[in-house]
């Protein structure tokens, strides 16, 4: 059965992929099982992260990039990590409608991922959906996420190439500093470049990049002026992405990035597994008693947490024979 | 020594409080120890959450509210949870400068909390700083956080009263839907009410509130027009907050909210404790080997996670005698 789904997805079956993605989003245990099988068949796709403040035109840019990549015959997957209301039940109008023109193109698969109320790790869910798209045979996978700097998916840890989208007149300089995206970006796209201030924003970004100590072997971020809505700057963006890809491969840095991603994924998987244990605990009567005791200040949260953990999860750790032995 | 710091903070010592807050932000183990002692002395302050999209004027509103609460002799603490760049080293210009006029008022304590790169739970850190302010004897603590709906601190779970700040012409209707803040708000403040569209935004919000099924015993969110920059609507906001507080107390709902908060805090403490264990594991040689195996697709992340956990943390769980026995 699981084998069957794996095969279907490897053959690009859209329905099987969509079902698995739903399972991932709903955090179903069998989705994890299926991902285990798929995982061995992944690692071929190239991942592009697209981030920036709300309103800068990330989706419009993604849309234009799809068109351009499709001309080059690349198969495309998109994961849009978007804030969603539990109230609206997960319906995300804007992006889907806007990218609707690719709806009839079977080599384009677009998936939104609700982030609000997401119980597990958002990075884990995002990467899981990326893996499904990868296994489906997509050559390029774009991950679009709001970059508020507020604990959202750190897109640069997930992507091979990270595009940071800015637009003039949004106080971007400050936004940029705040979100720490200067260091994360491989390419800056200044969208809505017909607006006043685009050129000066470009200069500002380039000056800021000048402040960061640049290793001469290191990729120096490129700043591109674009108008995604009418395709201006899109070819340049695509060319620059491909150039960055060649750079990552020739410098060997792609290995480093992917090892980082594997590390992130392992940590997320560990936290996921631990969270399952915690969820089990939370169902416990004792947990409710502890919560009450906590609200009444009869115990502090750390002592309460220790009680819970000692009683359930944490083993008396037999110290591994290792170079570090803190017991001595 | 720890006792000493507790006493100092209980006496409102600003320097001791600031040092502990730094320890919390740096995730120092002794900060947790000190929080344990302090915790028993907390639970007296009233917590107001202020959230909304970037640029709506949350800080300006917080600033105006401070002035108004101070006229009523309330002692005030503020935690501004803000995206920060690791690059700028945590310096947050805007807010601090803006609220600088309270710098000489010893009964106002304002603290920024970087959110970017925060290794532990952001909710845990925020609540920890709230506890310090509470122990210092602040009557009202405001927590200001960007509400992008992207896994940031879910302010309504931390606060007694949640203010959602909107401003005209920012596509707020959509933002609102996306972020699911309609359900979270106790009070809406439409800031920059001199701008075109303020009145119609108010009507829109009220219409949307009309859609949500309202329990007749439930607090019905109030929508207030304000211009924080010149104090307009601030008295009304303060009065409404105090009215909401009275409502929570008389309806008994404050107990429910605080029990929810305790629950959140216990879960965060458990996750914190588990994260410490995970961090220990990550230092392990074996972890690097697993990461490499993962990047090469020799193993999947979930099997790798299982290996790590079985080897270190997870005890053979002796099933507690409880009503649920899944083994049967």
C-alpha cells in the first residue's frame, strides 16, 4: 500500500501527491511513514527560497519566474507558506488565484501550507512538502514565505538560492535590518521598480552589502530591479539564479548547504518525535493538576516540567563513552 | 546569591531585573534558576497584548497608553517582541527612541526582546520577561508583537486583554483574515484614524465581527478609532481595557485565561527541557555522522531521529496506571 503510493508519486501522480501533502499538513502518522519511503528518492531538485515583507509582490514574482522557468522546460513545484486563519478554514485566496494561470500546466504544482496553528515544526512540514515535489520529479521547487524575521521558516536554511524581495517605499531599509535578511539573501529583487525610490533602494542595499565583510571566495549578492507584474527583470533573475547554482556547484558549497539542510531536518525530526511524547503527556490527568498548581503559583513551570519528564520520558542516561565526560 | 537577586527584583531593583532579562535572552541556565524563585511572587500584574501588522503604529500606541496609564498611577512594564538582525547585534532603534520620553520615569520599564535566531521558545522568553516585570511590582504589562500570523508569539494566549491595531489603507481586511486575529482580539484599535478609509475599516471590522457566532455571555470586541500620535482615542482605549478587565473578573473568565497561560507555560517549559537534551545530543559525533548519512539519502530523518532518541533520551515507558491503556 505505502509502496504503491511511493510509486505513484515517483511517477508524478498528482492525486497521490496531493493526498500525501494533506496528510503532512494534518500531521498524520502514516504521512511520516510514506515520507520515509519517498525520502530515498529525493535530493535532485533545486530549491529556491522567496522571502520578503507582505505586499512586496512575492507571489507575483513567483508566478513570473514559473513562466520563465517553464520556457526552459524545467518542471516546477511551489510551496507557499502563508499565514492562514483557522476562521477561514485554511482557504488562501490571493496566491492561488494569481497563480491560477498555471493550473492547466501539469508540470507545475503549487501547494499552500497553512502556518497558523501549525502544531509541529513549520520547517519540517515545509521540507516534507518539498520532498514530495522533489520525488514527483520537479526540477525546481520554490518556497515562498513571508520574511518578518519572527520565527518563521528560516528560508535560507531550506533553500539552495534565497531571493529576498523588496519594494520601494515600504521602509525596507529598516525592515531589512530588522529581519536580518541581509545575510540570508543570495539575490535581492527590488520589485515594483517603476515606483519612486527603486533606484535609491538599490543603492542603499548595495551600500549595506558593502558593510558586511565579504570573503572574496564568497558569492556576492546581486541586486536586481524588476517589475514582476509585466515580466521586467525576470529573465535577469532567472539567469542569476542559474549562475548562483553553478557557483554553488563549482565551489562545492552546495554540499555544505545540503548538509546544513539535513542537519536542520534531523533536529526537526527529533523535536517532532519528542513533541509526540509531550502530546501523550498532555493528555494525562496529572498534567491538568500541574497546570492548576502552576496557575496558583504552588509550583514553578520548570519544576513542573521536570516532574512530568522524569516520570515519563527521560531515561537515566547511561553516559556514552565519548571524549566528553562531564561527570569527572 | 539567587535569593539576593530575587529580593532585589522584588524591591524593584532595575539593574538586577535588567541583568536577569539579559540572562533570559541569552538562555542562561542560572536565569532559569532565578525565575524559579521569582515565579512564586508573580501573577499580580495585568497583561495587555498589542499586536498588528508592521507599520500600523503599535509602538506609538503603546507609548500613548503608557502616558495615560501613568496618569492613573499604574506602574508599567513593556516587552516589545521585535524582529532583530543578528547582524545589528540586537539593537532596535525605532521603538526605544520613540518610547524614550518615559526613560526618566522609574515606574516605566521597557524591554525589547529579539526574536530572530531565538533558540528557545519565544513564548517562553516573553513570559519569563513578563514574570520579571510582574515580580518588580508592575501593575500593567504590555506585550507588543508583530502579528503576521506566522508562528510568532500567539499574543492572545499570553495576554489578559488583546488589542489588535489596524490602520486604514493597508489591506487590513485581508491581513486580518489571514492572520486569524479576528478571534484573538478583545479590542480593535484603528490607528491613524485621520487617514481616509478609517471609518469604512471600522464598519468592515464590525461587520466581520457580526459573522462570528457571538455567545451572548461573551465579551463582544469593541472597535475604537484612534490617533495615537496625538492622543486621540487613547482615553477610550484605556477605559475599554479596564472595562474588559472588570468583565474578565466578574465573569470568572480571568481564571480560565490564566489557566490557559499556565498550560502554555508548562508545555513551553517541557519543550525547553527537551530541547536541552536535544542540544546535548547534537554535540555528539554520531549526530554528524547521521547528518552526513541523511544528506546522502542513506537514511531518512525519522529513522535517524529514532536512532538518536532510543540511544539517549527515551526511557522504556512504564505505562502509568491510568484510564487509558492502549496496550490492551
